[in-house]
C-alpha cells in the first residue's frame, strides 16, 4: 500500500505540474493573442507613429553621415529603424498585455518608440533638456495628427467627410509651419539710409570680376579616395607631410584611416588653385575652411572667392583641411587648432619651393611669396592668427624651417573662433588685419574677431591697417557655398530662422567687396580702397543693404587716454585731468559678449538721462606732443549698451575742443554719423524658447559691438588760435539719454 500510495502521489504531482505548465502556456499564448485587442481599427495611428519616427530617422541620417553617401546612409538608417520599430513595438506591446494594461497597446508602444527616438536624436544634438521636452511634445502631437490623417483616409467614409475629419491635422501642420513670431527689433536699419555726410566712391565695384582670365588647377597626393581632382586626375602631385607630432599614440582612429586611406604620418597637401592668366608674379592668397563634418568636404566652398580674386590678379589656393575636422564617429583631433595652422604653413613652404622653381616649374615666376595674405573661416580664422604668432605655438618645430622667408602681410578672418591653445591666445603682430562677422551667426555667435582685432599690434615702421566689420544680416555658413544657410546641423537647423538673414549671394557679394578692397589696400597700397574700412557708406553702391558697424585703425593712431578697468574712471597714466558731470553712471569696465565673457579693450561706461559732460584736460606739453603726430581725425570708439536700460534711447554727442585762447569749437557727431543702434538677433522661429534652446546659447539677443567714429580736424585748422598744439581740453557733451561705452579716445592720420 505504501508503495502504491507513493506512486500515486508521484503521478498526481507530475500530472498537477503538467496541468500548471499547460495553464501557464495557455495564459502566455492567450495574452500574446490579446496584445492588440484594443488596437482594432487603429492601424492608421500606428502607421502615423512609423511615418513620424521614419522622418526623425531620415533627419538623423542627414546629420550623422557615415561617408558612404546619402543614398546608402538612408538605406542603412531606414532599414535599422524599421527593424527596431517592429521589435520594440512588438515586445513592449506584449509586455503591456502581460500586465493587463487597458490601452491600445500597439499604438502606445509605437508612440513610446517614436518619442524616445525623437528625444534621443535631439539629446545627441545638444539642443538643451527643457527645449527637447517641448519639441518632443510638439513632435508627438504631429505624429498623432499624422496618424489621424492615415486613419481617416484608410477608412470608407465619403471624400467630403475625409476632408472634414482631416481639417484639424491640416490646421495643426499649417500653424506649425507658418507660426513665426518676431521680436520688436526684428528689422535692422540700413547704414545707407541715414546720415549722408559720406558720399559713395565713384569707382569700379571691387565685388565684380576683374580683367584677368582664370585658370583652375589642383595639386594633391594623387591618391585621394573621394575626389578625383586630388587623386589620379590631379594636375600637380604634391608630397605628403608627417603630422604625427600632433597626435597621441592611437588617437588617429582606424575609421579615419579607412575613410581617408592614410594615417597621421602622411597628411596630403591638397589645394585647389585659381591662377590669373598672364605674366606674374602675383600676390598669393591662401584660404582655409573651419570645422564641419569631416565627411562633408568644405574646401570647395570658396570657389566663388578664389575665382573672383584670381580675376583681379591674385593667385588663390583653397586648402583641404577636412582630415582634421569633426566626425560623428571619431570626434576631432585634440590638437585640431594647431594642426590647422601647421597645415597652413606646410602649404606655404611647398608653394615657396614651387615659386623658386624647385620640384616643378609650373609656378616659377608666378607666385610672389613676399606678398602673401591668409584668409580663414571660423576655426580657419583663428589658425591664420596662430601662423603669424607661430613662435608661441610651434617653438622648435624643424618642419617649419623657411617660414621666415615668406612675407605674410595680411590676415582676413571670416567669423573666426578665438579659443585658447595651451592657455594662450594668438596675437597677430606686424600684419594688416580684417575680420568680418555676421550678427545672425548661430555657430560662433560671439564676435570673436573683435578680440583678434584688438590684439593685433604693430612695432615696426611700416604703415599698417586693421578693421572689424559687423554685418547685421550675415550669418556663419553663407561664407562657404558648401555649408548651406543654417549654422546648426539637423535637427537643430529645423528651429532656426532665416528671415533676418540676407540672401547667400548678397553675403558672398559683401565678402568679395570687403576682401578685394582689403587686399588692394594691403598688398597693393591702394589708398582709395582703404577708405571703405573707415566707413561702409563709401561702398553704398556695391554692398547689400543692411547695418554695418565698422572699426578701423591705422598705425598712426595715437591714444589720448589709456583705459583700464582696474583704475577709477578719473585715473589715467597720461598727464590729463578728467571730470564728468550729470551722469547717472560712469565707471571703468569692459564690454562683454553674449556669453558674458570680457572683451578687450577696457573703456569707460556712461549712462545719462539729461545733459551731461565728460571732459579731458590736457597738459600743455602733452598737447604739443599729440599735435606732433599731425592727425587728420579725432577718433572715438563707441559700443552701444542700450539694451541695458528700459525704453528707447536717443544718444546725441557733441565734441567740444577748447583752446588756450578761450576759443571753443563744437563738432556734433550727428553731423557726420548716426550713432549705430544695437543689432538685435532672433536666432530661432520661436523667440520665447531661445533661453532654453541649446542650453541658453541664444539667450542674449544683443552683443555690444564697438564702432569707430572718425571726426575730421580740418575745422580746427581753419580757426584763429585753434592750432592743435594749443588745445586745452576735449569734452564730449551728452544729450537726450543713453548708455554707451567708449574704448578709444585719440588722434589718427588719414
């Protein structure tokens, strides 16, 4: 009996266990079968989620290229997305069924996937946490609206009803695309519609092609994997250079080697050249791009500039520095700033050899390596400054031997960066310097070129010039035809506005005008072209309509006051007596950029709401010393700070020259200039979100930018007892109201 009982009990346990297993199996199967029980009739909504997430996937593919080409990128991304969408939706839906969640589980799971993908793509693009929450919410509403459209049109309703049911989604998408609020200061005033003291120059437009026919050449390694003109179709084979000094071991990743076909020990010297046809030698101009996605080549974006300058008698080269640019897969080389400057110099040294007839004779007697200008865009703009300050960054580099034989006379920085390298910044010295920057720049949104302008200095006897031009409606990317109109890659580009921006052709026309004029002034000593940099109104017949804020200085400038934020506002190292009356605020300080970083130089801040005066009394010997410089202009450099005071401002300034004889000459600034108003920039289509977008990068709509006001001194020469050596004081009378910073106060020759 005991044996029978044990056997029976054992059999019962087995049978019971099997029954339990069978029940569980049936439960699993039943729950799986019932996964979509609440999704009947909602296939259109699921399709809407798939379509929306596919659109997000296409944006991601465009923003993160693999280098295989857009078609293959889209094929790979969409295939991976489709598989992931199906897998995630299926798994999450089944899990929800197991949990008895009473929802349309497939639609809900597809929604989670779409929302997660949209959030992840924006997070990878660093659009800012709060902003991403808002934009993902809008994305999901759009996905549901799209689902409604699919749902309606997949049904069997009459067409009229389908249209009626589609009205809400249509209105949503219309509002999404058409809603574009604007800030009150959206439109910048044109520089050419104000004061007409300056008459435009009556000469040929420097922005139009010149008289030379142009020949296009390419030099390269002969082994480029992606561009035949640097590969087997190149005109001139150039040597490679070893850049391994600037890389840590293993830093140059295998992906870069696979993409480029070389490693850090054999960087090619690739360049596109535009040569004037005719007898040389011609001044040489080198152009370098900035940071962009490595797989989207940047060097061909300056062909418009190269062809234009070559037609005017310059030998122009656009350098290929794409190998040190950013890749979504490998980042940027740690020393990418040094590498850009180093590559500039390697190209210069190679061109110098060719100009001397070494290695080939194509360029013999064609290149004037004593009249060289460097043009750099973005990080390339910082690199050119590092080239002229090479001892600071490239001490004891034997590969740079011979650079002292090359005459670099001019630097032109287009929207440059100004990063520290080894805790140091570049200081251009004994060169002419020009920087152009757009107020609508959404990449380098601070005017870094103004800092380079300020640091540019001269200590030899040659005459030098420098200028900084701030163009209200220009942006960052349009200086390069390959970079498009938006300064942020997708998906961020979707939220930027272009309504404040000038057309791309206009921006490049402005670049042609300014760059050509500067090269003519610097490399060919053209005084008439130099006048454009004293005042943009001289170029009214050539330049696009917008607001231009211009700084200009030549090496004859003599400072009357040396400002320092470390001193009290009435303390100066010069033999002067300074007083101020009537101001609500006056103090020493520095201008700051949009990121609240200090900009050089220091200056004096003035705020007033009634008649006020700032007076500088001159020691007799000091007045005589200043007169010996034989100046043609009194120079004020003024930055508007009107955003920092409530309401509108209307500053009126008058210069008062008082002489020992008691004579006083008044010179209203408005006789010559309208004081430039601040330029307000709306970066995005939704200004109320700019403090959240990209973690507040666009929070500040205004950057204080200094403008030079050159007031002619010929009136002083005409009066009795008003010789400059008898000058007793210079005063600035302030009327109406305003808030400004003065950071230059001195004399300058023509």
